[in-house]
C-alpha cells in the first residue's frame, strides 16, 4: 500500500482492536503489500488488513482457519478473545489473529516435510468449498493475455508464459485422482517457526489440487523428504508455480517490493524449472 492508504489501514486495525476491548499502545507494520499485517501491542494481536474489495478473501481465510483449528492443524489461530469473523472499518476488512513470537532457528527440511504431512492430513478431514488450482491459473493467464494489464511484458516472454501456464495446468490437472484440499502457497514466508512449532499462515490461498502443488512452494530438499510425493509431478508443479509468480509480477498493479528484479528472476526460474521437466 502507498503511504496514505497504509496510514488508514494501520488506523483501521488499531481502532478495530481497541473497540473490541484489546489494549493497543503500539502498532508495527510486519508486512506491506496489497494487504498489510500489523503487530498490535501489548495485546499480542496480529491484525490482517485488506481493502474492502478483498472482503470475500478475508472471510474465506477466517473460515479456513476456524475449520483447521477444529481438526488441530498446524496453523496460526484467530485471536480467541474476539468473535471469529472479519470486521469492516473505513473501507478495510480487518481480521484479528494470535501473534506468535518467532523462534530464532530455521526450520529444518525434515521438520518442514513433517508439518506438511500433518497439515495435509488435517486438510483431508475438512469439508470446504475451495477453488481448484486451475482457477488461479486461469486468472494468471488472463493477466498475461491482456496487454493492458501487463503492458511491459515482452512479446516472447508473454508467449512462453502463456504456453507454460496453459500447458502445465492441463498436464497436472489430468491426474485429478490425486487432488485434495491444499494450503495453496506454503512457501517459507508462510511457515512460521514459533515456540509452538512450525505453523502455516496466510490461509486465504487454500485450494484443491495434488499435494505436489503445495510442495513445489518449499525448498527442493523438503519435497525430497515428503513420503509419497511424485517427483515428475513435483517438477511440473515447480515450473507452474514460477509461471504463476511471474504472471503476478508483470501485472501493472503489482506492488511487490523490488518488483523489477523479481520480474526477471521469476522468468529465469521458470525456464530452469521447465528444463528439468523436459517439456520445453
């Protein structure tokens, strides 16, 4: 968010928590993109604040969190002191979560694989109407094909990106017998190492697909330690995930920090992943 909108988002998060009886003397911006994460102290709350046009996504995330907490999944929990829902304030959607103090150590690949196994097992016990990963691919493909939404994407890269998204989506989804509920974007930034152990956050990306689609977001050694993962499918999902990442970076409206760097890096990672798939 740009500074004026960010100031309003910070105030929306602070005011929402205060009106619900939580003490807020200090607000720290933990993450700022199209949505923001705020640490509220001393009440120990993480406020997630999004523009109101993302209300449905915020409500979906809260519902996913409620369902997964009920089956003891390794996920960050909503703050238990307030009603588990999304609050609207000043054109923002605000949800309040437990803040977890991060542990200093990194998560070892074996522990990353283990939390994946536990999370996927918990997800199999949840009955939730979630989109298929191909729905996300279709949105990305729309961005790539629309020159007004991605005006700076070079023609040759546009063609490659379009072919990769459509081709890999079809190849992966053809084996739909392996589909189950997934986290959707469980990259290292969405797995917190806490005193309670590793916990997944950012649950709004929950979707359906093969477990390899999740594993492809993690470091390669994690997938190698996940029992039952298909290495061929995993290579395809890694290439697809880099294609999705690249599509988002080339959006004119993308707000990721250091976007120009990641535009180039994303395409390079995609090409390298495609070479490993032997599909290019």
